[in-house]
C-alpha cells in the first residue's frame, strides 16, 4: 500500500483531458478526496512512456489496446485497462499520394511506425481488398517526421494517426483511402495500471476514474476554454483540436464506457490484435501461438491461456462512476 | 598578376564577401518560398516572411493563453538551464577524471581502456536504461548531456595532461611538490584553459543531446517546442527556433573563446596566431 | 666524504648497454662539466643523479647513502627547455619552490608568509638579473632569460647538487657567453656542487673545475649497442691545454661520424 | 615511498587493472539482472545471459523467416555502407573546402563566417527541409551524416592549413610553385594525415547521425533494428547491438590510427610520443 | 649595373616607422651580412627583398626594374626554421624545386624527366654533404642538416639572389662553424649574390665581403616607434679591425638594453 503515484501520459487527442485535469487541479481534488497523491508525468516519446511503465517506473500509463498487449503484457507485467476512454473513429488512416483507391497501394513503399497501431490498421485494410503485407514494403518512419516525409517525392503512401494525419490530408495530392472509422472500436485508447498496484490501492483507481469523468462532463458541454486549453497544449488551435475530436469516439458518459467494456466485440477485437501481433513476432520470443498471453474481460470471459493472464479489462470503476458512487 | 594565395581583399570587400553567402541563402529562400506558395498557398514547408513574423509574435511577444507565460522565453530558459548544468557537470567530471588519467600510471592503466570503450557507446541507443537510472525528470535530460559529452572532454584532457613536458613534472618534484600539490599548482592551472577550449568544441554535441532529450521527455524547452510542432510541420515556428539555437551556439562559442583569451593570457601566447 | 660516489656502475636498457664500469667520486663544491658524443649516455647519467632512472648494477651513493629513487629537493635540475611553468609569471615561478615546501596541502601561501616568500624570490631574481621582468610570463622572455629563470627556480631551494643538461644549447652564442659568467658567479656565491652536460667542448673547458668525458672504449661494429660508454678523461681544468682539447675534440667527432 | 605519479604498474598488473572495470560492470549487470528476473521472470530490461545468447543466435545465425536473410549481417552491411559513404563524402568535401578556406584569403573572407554559422545549425531540427532536398531514401541518410560531420572536418582542416608555417609557403613560391601546384604538392599531402585524424575524431558524431537517420526512416540497419525492437523493449537485442556498435567504433578508430601511422611516417615523427 | 638598388626607402607599419631613408646598392657576387639590434627591421628588409612586403616609399629596384611584388624563383630564401617540407624526404625536398618548374600542372615529374631531376638533386645534395641522407625525412635530421637541406633546396633553382635570415641561429656552436665553411664554399662555387641576416656579430665579421649594420640614429624616448632604423655602417670586411667590431658590438648592445 502506498499513497504516492505516478501516471505517465503522452500528447494525443484522447489523452489531453488528463493534462487539463492535472493543470486545473481536478486530479489533485480527487486525489485529496481519497487521501493520496497523484503526479501526471508528460512523456513525449510514446514508446518510452510505455517502456518506463513496463519496467515499473510508473504506476499507470496511457496506451492503446495493442501496445498494452505487446509491451507490458508480453513482457510479463500483469496490467489492467482501467478506463477505455475512447476509440479511434477516423483518427488513424492510410493516405496515398495521387492514387485514389486503397487497392493502388499494391507494390508501393508504405511509410509508417512499424509494429504500431498504424501497422495493424494497414493489415486490416489490406484484408479488406484481399492483399497482404507481402504485396508492399513497409518502411519504418518515426511519427514525428512522417508529415515532412510525405512532402518528399520518395514517399507515396503513409499510414499514421492524428494530428499528423490531418496535416498530411491537407496536402493537395493526398487521398485518404482508408481510416479507422471502417474498423470502429478496434483501436482503443486506454489508461493502464499495474494489476498488483490496482488490487492493493483501489483508491488510485477511484480517484483517476472520478477525475476523468469530471473532465468528460466539461468536454461534453463543449466548454470552449477547456478545449482551447487542450488544443494549445497539443500544439494546435481550437479548430484543429475539434477536428481531431470529430474522428475520435469519446465516451463522455460513463454508461457508454461500461457498455463498450462489456460488448462482445471487445474480445473479438483483442483476438485479432493478438493474432496480428503473433504473426509479427511481437508477442514475445517464447510465444508458441496467438493464445499464449491470456486476457480477461468483464464478466469472467477470457481469451488465450487462462494460466498466463497478463492483460485484464475491467469495468468495476467505470461502473462506479456511472452509478455516481465515487 | 599576383598568385591567388597572395591576394588579400580590403577590409570593406572582406565584410561584403562575408555577408554575401548569407544574402544568397536569404534570396534563394525567398524565391523558393514564393514558388511553393504560388502553387499551394497553404504550403507549410517554406513559409513567407509575414508568416514568420506572425509566428514570432505569437511565440515571443504574446503570453500563452494556457499558462500566461511567454513560450519562447520559457523554452529558452529551460533549455539553457539544462545545457548549462549538463556542461558544467561534464566539465567538473572531466577534470576529476582527465587529470588522474593523464598523470597517474595506475589510474591510466586501470581506467583508460574503459573510458575509451565507454566513449564509443551511442547514448541514444541505450535511452531506456538511462531513463530507468535517472528517472524522467530534469536529471535525465542533464544526464544525457553529461553522458554524451563527458567522455569526449575526458579523453581530450587526458591527452593534454600526458603532453605536459616530462621536464616540467620533474622540475616540480625537485621543487618539493607532492603528487597532490603538483596537480594543484602545475597541472590544474594549465588544464583550465584547455578545458574551456574542450567545452567549446563539444558544445555542438551537447546541443544535439539536449534536443534529443527534450524530444523524449520534457514539457518545455527549445527542443521540445520543435518536437511538438514538427507533427504539424509548422516551419514558421521551427525555422526561427533553429535560427535562434544557431545564434545561441555561435554566441557561446564566441563568449567562451573571448573569456579564455582574457583569463589565460599565457595560454594564447603559446599558440600560433596568424 | 664525497657527495656522490659511483662504483662499477652499469646502466642497460634491455640489450642496449648505455654505461659500463663507471667509477667516479664528486666532492662538495666541485663544478663538473660532462661532454661526449651524442647518445653516449650523458643525459642518462644525469637522470640517474636526479632519481628519474635507476642504475642496473653497481654502487651509487649520495652523501654515503643510496640515491633517493625519485626527484627530491636536494637535487635541482635545469633542462635545455620546458622547465619553467608557462602559466606562472616569473616571480610566481620562483615562489613556487617555496610555496610547495611551506604549504603541504594547498601548495600556495597567503598573507605574511606570501610576502616573505616574495621577498626571497625577488632577491633570487635580482641575482640572475631578472628583477625587471618579475611580472612577465615566460612566453614574453627570450630563451636566455628563460634559462636564467630556470636556474633561479632551482637555486631558491638551495640544492646540494645542481644538475644542468645542455642548459645553453638552444641559445644564441652571444647570449650563452653572458650565461657562462652568470653560472660561475652563482656557483661561487652559493657554494654549489654543479654537474653540467654540454655539447660544446669549449664551454666544457672554460667553465667549471673538472672535465669528464664519456665515451665508448670498446666498440663492436656489428652490434653498436653491445658495449656502453664509460669515463675516458677525468681532468681538472687547470691541467688542460689546447692540445688536450684538440685530442678530445677529435675523438668525439670521430665517434659521432661513425655512429651516423 | 615514491610519489603516486612515479609509481608504474608491471605489465601483468596493467592488463589486470585494464580489465577490472569491465569485469566489475559485467558482475554488476549480472546481479542487477538476477534481482529483476527474480521478481518478474519475463522482465525485459536486463535479460539473463541465456536470453542474450538466444537473441544473438536468432539475429546472427538463423536466417529470418520473412526474408531468408540473416538480419544482423544485413543490418551491419547497410549501416556500414551508409556510414562509409557519408564519411567518404564528408572527407572529400572537407578537403575541397578546407584547403581553399585555410589558404586563400578571398575564399576565407567570403565563406568562413558562413561555414562557422552553418556548422552550428542542429541538422535534426531541419529534417523536413533535408527530406525535400534529398528525398527519403539512402541518399537522405548519407546526407544527414554528411551535413552533420562535414562542417566539423572543414573547420579543423581550415585551422590546420592556416597553421602551416608561412615560411613553407614562401619557400614553395621561391621554388616556382603556383597557388595550384603548392596546393597539390605542399598543402594536400600535409593535410591527408590530418584528414584521417579528423575523420577518426568525428566518427562518433557520424555514428550518432547514422543512428538518428535510421531511426527516422529505414528498412534495415543497426539503428533501425534498435529503434524497432525498442517498441517491445527487447533489450536482449538492443544490448548486443550496442556492444557491436561500440566494438565497431573502437575497431575503426584503431584501424584508422594504425593506417595513418603506417602511411605517413613523417606525420607521427613530429608528434609528441610518451 | 647593381643587382639591387635602394634609394631613400621607407617602411612603415601604421604609425610604426621601421626603416627610414635607406640607401644601398648591392652588386652581383657580393656576400653581404646584415646585423643590428633586435627589432630594428632586418627581417623586414629581407622580406622586401623577397617580395613578401612592399616598401612604403622610395625607389626599390632589382636589376634596374621594380621589385617583383611576390616571391619568385630569382630570389631564394633560407629561414631559421620551418623552411623544409616535413612530408617529403631529403631528395624529394630538393627535387620539388625542379618539379614545380617543369610540371606546371601536376608539380610532379615522371619517367625519364624524373630521373634527370633526381640526378640534379643528388648532385646538389652531395655539394651540401647530405648524399647519405637522401631518403631520410627532415624529422630524422639534425638542425644543421635541415639547414643544409634548405640551402640545397634554394640553390637548385640557381637564384640570382640568395637571402638567409639567421640561418644558423638555432644551431649548436660547433655545428654552425661547419655551416660557415659550407656557405662560403657554395657562394664561391655558384657565383651567388648573398644577403644574410645574423644575430652574431662575429659571424657577420668573418663571413662575407661586406657588413651592413642597421640601427636607429634618431631616438624619441617617449615614442620609440617614431623613428626608423637605417644603415649606420656599410663596410667591406677587408677594412674591419677588432676595434671596429667592438664599437659596433657596444652600440648594438646598448640599443637592445634600452629597448627592454
Ligand atoms: N627510456 C629509454 N629507453 C630505452 N633506451 C633509452 C632510454 N633513454 C635513453 N635511451 C638510450 O640510451 C642511450 C643514451 O641516451 P642519452 O639521452 O643519455 O644520450 P646523450 O649522451 O644525452 O645524448 P645527446 O648528446 O644527444 O643528448 C641512447 O642510445 C638512447 O637510445
Ligand atoms: N606584419 C607586421 N605588422 C606590423 N609590424 C610589424 C610587422 N612585421 C614586423 N613589424 C615590426 O617591425 C619591426 C621590425 O621587425 P623585424 O622582424 O624586421 O626585426 P628584426 O630586425 O628582424 O628583429 P630580430 O633580430 O628580433 O629578428 C618590429 O618593431 C616589428 O614589431
Ligand atoms: Mg642528452
Ligand atoms: Mg628577424
């Protein structure tokens, strides 16, 4: 049992509310209520943030469902997805230069962050046109440089997320040929906590969940000041931030979040993700098959090896928020 | 007709010649920018001068709505603090290691291969370990600079110490110096100006590491800002920041050089001047 | 009792025999000059006197006791160059010797003690004719002035033995004449024992009280390193004549030609 | 008791002392790794030795299932090609610029300030412009190394050329040399060994830029692999790669040094050796 | 006709008048030595003869025509140091002069031409006594050998005028005596015109055919730079006596002391 916690976050449209909550004292308010201290640490490098969580530097961390599986869970760190705050509904996309349809991607070099959700999105997109990764070449490109990379003549196809996606789409010869709204609910942005820490300190979960939905209610009202604050922190303006929100399905109400956590699509999605990860060799070197890492869902459902459960999805605290018990 | 190598421009010509390439680059920029903007008025790669002045006004003269601070000032102060601490710690560590490494055979034999090997490790490749050891706060950023820069300075100082003529060291011993007092009165004072030179020459590397560190974990700083707006390709912010960094680097180089000349007149007396 | 006594001394570097069967007694107050062909081991011998090198075999005593194994304050040294400290001005260069002794921890004196040291150093500078350059840095001095400074530096320690390794070799001829006068004055005034290596036989002849010539007596043309040098002449200067000088000169020159 | 500075270890002691810190680090690693693995057997930060050997076997001795190639060899070859080209081009450019800058007053006055300013620009901050100019392929990676390293070598060579004693240049003129033949017969041959030295000393910087370039966009290479596997924190791959890079850097340093000594015996003769 | 004629020549650096009202005629075949206190402008005068500097005012003719404004093959130079090329061996150092002239583009000869150049260079090396060191690098030579090499380098161009700036100033006394013999032999054999600056008045007196002394005749103690030096003695060596030597010696020494 401890009373000081560190949570790392990264600049991304669905996670900016955390910065607002921190800066405006909402986190502190909720932490005080439960008699603990919570520090939100901004880490610019998304992977570094997860890595540091995985090695135990942070108690909780923001990451996508796929990264939660392949980094902490595959690294043997038992983790729990405490809040699923949103899913990408167009926030990730594939852009071709000049060409107009997804099938034209065949034979091209595709610049993207390898082994990330972009890679997953590409794989899902290729399935839809009966192509596979063998039909093209993936070029690992850092997310920070992908916008400028697109301006280079060598680059004809990219897969990326927002805000880079929007910056690239604004170019004249850029055509968005596929985006995550075609696979809704598969790229989920979550708050992940070490399972041990969570079990020992339910207060932490309560405080974080409470703070999160307080900000959600502010955003739901479309509070201009709050949105401007988040926009500026992410390096853009109100209009830019709003357009990013438009392609993000935020669960402003706790009810929605509870529903999503209990949906039967969630295990199906995680199965796909697990298979993709296994095929790309990122489930861990010892993984004999895609079921190697077990996952647990609300209501006791599981996927994969039940003796090796490393990733848990819970609705306990979101439900408390929905019921106003926090 | 004189040989080309014997022709010397007059003072006025020299100044004009010195400015010429800067002017050419500026003109080239304006043309390229115009051409791109004519094709696509929203092009972000080479913004027009007016776009720059707007961005500069926003960053350097208007307080941020979010924090009420002037971002540009805040970024500069944070970065310079990190750079300053990093370089200071590196310099002190380098003195503490370089002098024994150069002077004392036992230390040299024991540590020299290790320092040489260590200086070849690319720090950017072992970032996760560094962040584990130093945390994600200010210390980590300073530490990255220290780890990147210290081995360079140490090796330079070690080399310089071992170049001190044996005659001087023997003379100092016949004057009654112990190893300690010889370090204090003979070696250290001769190494100080060399240290300043070494710091000056590694400042470029220090900047690279500072920018890298800020791109990974920071909430303000020159490197952070560039990293942040790079995702939107806001060249109207990036280019002035780059110009500012270049200017600062130039300034420090100049100040340290002047300071060294001023503080250690005997040091420059021994150097070739032309 | 002799200040230095050397009996049957050998110095070898690996297979290279530099000095062999050296026998020598130097009494207090003597002014020995040491000449010989290049590479015959003059500097090596001086290094042994200084404690920088140790003999391979043989007896080697200083005041009847074994030689200290590292440089110490009893034995001063003046090299051909590099033996003044470029970061200290002339006065500080001379004061350093006092400061290193009196301040065991900082190597620096303050207040009244510093004033006292300064006075001693100033007197020393005066006796070598550098009183007007006390606040200059060595780089501002001519070669001759630097050598005077180096001598002053050593003398302030009042060494029992002062060693000089070609101290005037890098000076203009006019200037080295002045230096000869100076070193003789200082020797007389301070009651020094001096051993000075020189390349210039004339210098060796006209300074000092005793001339030592180092040379090889055995020579194996197929293995030049096999035999070392030893003392071939050891004569009080009063004994010397032009003919002796020419004889020695010829023998040295011949050896140097052979070696090239 | 001798002074510390006069004590010299015997040859055996020296070798032992030299190995000691490496041993200590290895032992420290083993303990730390053991401790972490005892807590979480899947911990990836400090893998056990067996994990390393598995990873090395997978990377260096087993052909990749996807491409049929040995990844480690492929990565090394790609990176070394880039590094080699980058350094080669830098060296040639530096010669072409450094000699005129040091020798010809008109060139010096015209370009010296620009080169000095240019050398202060952090290349990583102006990547977008580089991408436009050099594309995203191999050329861009080589170009990043060239841009990062050339100014350093140019400034060094310029300095060295201007340190050539005026006496030599005048003598060469009295022997009938023109500016061109003096460059060819007097300056260039004296600058070649210095160039090798400068290349050697900037190799560390070249590696940093290579790794950065490969982190930005690549499909193979040592830097690429490190950044890719960082995504799932495979320290069992990263650490051997880092060790390998360190070893290569060490090796090149050594080879270039030996080569310079061998090729230019007159060069080292002038240097202090101790 | 004189090889060099100088009339009413001034040389100023800004406010610093270095040389004033210099008048001089040097005929072909003369061997002039040039002495004077340090800083009086001897090297500056040599630089003007070489074309490295230009006079501020006055007539300055070489073979009746204005002096070439930059160094050229008619005028050779030997500096005190740094004038041999450390990256070329002894032979290549001498060949360089031939190669630079014969190969305008590469500065390097090949095949038969190279062989020819090598022969010329070897002959030259023999005449300065370096034939046995042809394949050594300068760093392997003694100071005296380096200066011989520098002389050989210049002589291979058969210059009308050979300038020497304290060529033996950095050598051991014994060695510089050898060099004196050599330079006189070469001067006679090659029919050279020589101008040699020296610090050593004795050297000036015993070499050469004509002695030039540079010194200030007017002196403003408050502005030492206001007046320049000019020629105070210009005497054929045959005229010289010990008393003249001592007189000149005293006047130079006095000036140097004042200036310090
Ligand atoms: N540290 C050393 N290791 C091996 N050999 C050495 C060392 N020091 C000197 N020697 C050898 O000892 C011999 C004598 O050298 P030393 O310097 O004493 O000669 P020297 O008489 O002073 O000559 P010079 O007149 O040129 O100064 C030389 O053959 C030299 O190569
Ligand atoms: N390039 C220059 N610019 C300004 N002043 C100079 C320059 N070269 C020489 N001087 C000045 O001209 C004067 C004469 O210098 P020069 O070197 O000719 O003297 P010197 O007679 O050769 O002395 P020394 O015997 O010491 O070699 C000195 O006062 C010097 O400061
Ligand atoms: Mg010697
Ligand atoms: Mg001069």
